[in-house]
């Protein structure tokens, strides 16, 4: 609790205006979630994959914990994909299988077998282009 040291001596006076910026630290969930969309990362609280998925209402009936792809932009704005199996965390407590979700990340929930379908790609691609252009602002 308490104010940071830099602000400890600041006194708010009648007529002062405070500007509190909107939290724009977000991640996206695409694919086979019940409620795919954009979700904010709360201030000062890490979000892990299991929590992100819970906020999206869990898996759709076609979804699988075993084939989740985390897309994260590198310093050049190029997305790199890493697949993980959230089941390994849920059943065995393997922490590496429940990565922290950072601002700008995309979680793509896949079907149990095979790669993404054409429908999945057509749904995801416009979102990725939009995300990429937003990051490069």
C-alpha cells in the first residue's frame, strides 16, 4: 500500500486536475474459447494462461487444453509462436505449462487434433494484422 516515494509529498489542492490513464495493457484470446476477445491485464497482478482462459469462460466444446499456442511479438513486432499443453499444469502442476501472459500476447486455443482449420486461420489473421498495426504505433 501507500504512495510511491516520488508522490509522498504531493498534496492535492482544490482546483487540481488528476489525469489517470486508461489501462491499455491487454491480451487477446482467439480460437476455441467460449468468449474469445480482448482482456485487460490488471495493474500489479500477473496473469497466467489458466487465469486468462478462465476469464474467457473456458474452452468451447471443440477446444483442448493440449494445443494452446502463445503468440508473442519480439522487439521487431514479429510474432513468435510457442505451443504448450495446459493439461500438464492442471493435472501435474508443471509450471512451465502455464506461462505468464504479457501485454500484446495472443492465446490461440486449438482443436485436439491437427492444426488450425481454414476457418480458424481466416478468423485469426485479421486480428493478428490489427494487433501488429496497433503495436507498431
